[in-house]
C-alpha cells in the first residue's frame, strides 16, 4: 500500500516561462548589480567570465560525481578570484538571494499542480519534495511563491545534502522524514536519469511525468508513464485499489 508520494520540483510541478539562457543572464546581471553596490570594481564581462567558469566547473563535477556544489561556494570562489574583500557567510547568502531573484520570478506552475497536490494531500498521502538544486533557499522560495510548501511534510534539496539524485541519500532522507519504507512510497518526476533511476535503485516505485518529448531510447523504464500530474494521481489510486482488492471497473 502506498502511503507517501515523493515528488520532483522543476519540470514536474513548475516550469520556466522563459529560455534558461535568458534567465541565467538575468540572474548574473542581478548578482553583478548587487556586488557593484557593495564595492566590486570588476567590469561585467570580466566578472561574468570568472563566474561562468566556476559555475560550469561545479556543474561538471555535479554531473559526473552526483554531488552538489551549492551556489554559495561558487559565489565565494568568484569573489576571491575577483579580488573582492573576504565576505562573511551572511553576505554570501544575500548575494545568492540576489542571483536567484529573476529565476524565481520565471518559474510558473503547471495547470494541474495545485489541484493534484491538494487531492493527494486530502486523500491522506504524506508528501515529500526532493529537488536537485544549487540552492536550498531558492527551492523553498519557489514553493512559497506558489503556495506549495504547505503540502509537503519533508523537503530535501541536494544543496543542503550536497548529494544529488540519483544517489540514494536524498531518497533515504525523505523516507526517514516521512517514516515510511521504500515499498510504501512512489516517486513522481520528469527525469529518467535523476528521478526514475534514483527511485528504482532505492526500491521505490516510480511514475515518469512526460512533460517533454523523449529524444533518446529509454535506458530506464519506469513502472508507469503519464502525461500530467493528475494522471499520476489516477495511477497511484489504481495501484492502491489493486493492493486492496478493489476493482477499478464499475
């Protein structure tokens, strides 16, 4: 019997309303404007080159080793290379907030997100969110922007854990927080590599939400594939009815 539903955030519950390259540029300009006001002397192009090099290096490490390098680390490294004064943690946190402001504004809900989360919650499922992100704060800010945090008993981010899906650590932490076994949970997400592979490796049933067309062969096969979040709820209900011996046919 499924008691808990674990859900991904980006491209599962929310999506970017603008192209990522445009959003990233706005993020960088927002960060630069803040730092200029705090005494940074570097020209934008020089600063951007240093930041992007650090960001891409961190992303490469994250991709291959499935560890997370939080944006705080990237900002601190960029400031050192830009010969900025030694910042304290509070200053770096403020800089990270400024970086993410444009991106948070760009994340929009899918039409079925709020209704489906509400239906899952009202049906008695415990909900947990697991998100790969360079910022724990940004994930929670996106949830707060759309009023979604109230649905989740547990929120696990790779930035806080420094481990990314598909590693087992985020899944284990979420299950511990909800007090359920892998066999009592299902994971709903859009990424075959991070979400579906990670869940299946940990013994959690998986539902792939096909938000975008798949352009490569399926190397990881989920237990179910749906086209919307509302269809995921229907699939979970069918599984629970089957385990209870309840027919879905009237």
